[in-house]
């Protein structure tokens, strides 16, 4: 069989014996593997499958190297990853959908089969899909089966509905089944995996990572955990309407807020309008009224105001109820009575207010620093401002003194018309005088 020159007889016998020991298990393994339709080896164990009726009746086992069954007959066992393999038992299977769990290489159930879909473990975690009433929910578990994060699917009432879900089934491979939703002929999922390139981008991102799929946005954190499912209609990563650690997000025609570093939804989608935050507070409009929330999403100023401006350095915001304006501070205390027909924000310690059709200015104590006799006025965006009375512009200081600053356009138009009239009048006068002189010179 083999030729070994310069080798003693006993050494030849020993070598033949060792060769037999090495080849014998392989021959025995091959014999019992022939009982099965397919098999995959994972180190010292095999996942074997015996198919009686394709796509309908089949048994899957985890077996050792001698062919001993380590598990009862399951519908399917997936590939091992980080020492665990997904499995789908026969119990509870109906309508092409089974329950999913995880076993180790001894066949021990580590994660009970209670989930409707899942995936292999990556970095000691994976996602699982479960029944959440009218929706399907998604959570993340660690390698012991402990759920450590639940994706807030309940905020998205019109998405991930059980009534609109389809089971994506793979013949003879139940561990590959998934739940999908069709929208405008496009497939949407609850679970997401990314390419290595995108995963690296996610890990290097500042704060959470925004991704876009078919017009919808999702949010994922640096640890590759989906924080918000792919259902958002709007985000604000440029902070046009956001700030102070929170980002405005949109679902349908409503707005909410999330923590830009964790992806946690701190304020649900109940607001129809928002303003850029100031002084740690976020003005938002709910059911037609403005109020304030803080960074935790708690209401700090009740939703009772028809109009509101951001807080300025004077700790004042201009607000209105039933057409009357005044000012409140960050605690919601009224600091200027709501008695004016209009009130601007405070700046440089002064606010412009209107009574009837006349404007004036008040200080931080609510005391007038000018009479209410201006037809037009501007807020104090600088150390001085402009106001008009009878078409004459005045420069107003923070102490209320005024100085002439010119005429408005109406006066200028009047001056132009008067100059034009005077020009025409003088031109006609000189023309007639010249004509008379010429007539006297004619004999």
C-alpha cells in the first residue's frame, strides 16, 4: 500500500496502525452522513438535514462526530456564529412562520425559541423580532438572551403593522425567513445589516448615524444598534430647527425630538411646529397652542399661548393669548402683563410694544421709556433703533431719547413732487417772460 525505504518492520506496522486510526473516523463519519440529505460541519459538530418532502417535511439535527444526535428534530438550524446557532423548532410552526431561538454546540438551548425572526450574533449581540400587538417589534439581545434595548416602534403607528406584513420564506431553510413590508413596490424591513465600509462610517460618526432608504430615514448608534426604525420623514442634522443636544425629527406631519448622541426619542411626534431652542428650552406647538419642553422632553411652560418668541438674554419671551401680548420668563412667570396689542422680544433690555395703532418702548421692568406715539417702529436689534412719527424718522436710544434721523419715503415723494412742480412753474414763468421780451422787440 505504502512504500517506506530504510524503515524497520515494527516501525512499518506502527505507521500502518496510526494511518488506520486517522482514516477510520472519517470513514465512519461518511457512513452515517449518508443518511442525511445535507450536512455542514462546524468544528466537532455537524448540522444535518433529512428532507422527506421538499419545502414541507424535513428534520434538522445537531450531531457530534460519531453521529449522535445532540438535539431533537428541529425544522432548521442555522450557521454557528460566536458559539451559537439559530434554530427553529417544529412546535408552533404555522403559515410558513416559526419561532426562533439559539443553541450552543452541545445542543443546549441558550435563547428560547420565542421570536419571529432573528440573525446570527455579531459582537455578542443580535436583533430579534417579536409580536407587539398590532405591530411587530424589534429588540436587541446579548449572547445570554437578555434583551438590552427595545427599538421604539410604538411611536410609528402607521408602520410595521402585522396586518400588512409578509413572511419572506426560504424553502427548507426556516432560519432565513424574515418579515417584510411593501410600500410603493419597495421592500421595507425592521432589521438592517450594513456593509463593512458603512459600518466603519457609523463607528466614526459624531453622535448617531443617519441613513436614508427609499425616502425614509433611520437612526443607528455607533455600536450598530438600530435606535429609530426606517420610518422618519424628516431629520435636522444641520441644526436648522434643533440645538442644545436635541435634534428635531419628523414622522408624517408631526415633529418630535431625539437625543443626537444616543438616538433616544425624548419627545414623541405630537408637535405641528417648533422653534429653534433658546436658553435650554424648546418652544413647540401642540393642538394649536405654544408651550416649552426641556432637554428631557418634560413640559416646562404649559401649552396655552397663541404666539411665542424665543428667550433672549434678558430671560424674557414675548407671548400672546387671545390677541394680547406680554412677556414671561423661563419659569413661565408673567413679567409683563398681557395687555398690549403687540410686543416684540427683548433686546438690549428694551421691547417694542403697540397699543392700538401706536408704538412705544418699555424696559425690562415693563416701564415705558417713550410715549406711545410712533406710527412705525423697529425692535432694539442694536444699541439704537428707528421709529417714525408723522413721517419723520427718529433715532431712539435705550434711555428713550430721540434725535432727527430723516424723512420717510412719503415725505421724500412729496418733496420730489414739490420740486418737480416748482421746476415746471419756474420753467413756464421764464418761458413767458422770454416770449414777452421777444414781442416787444418786434416793430
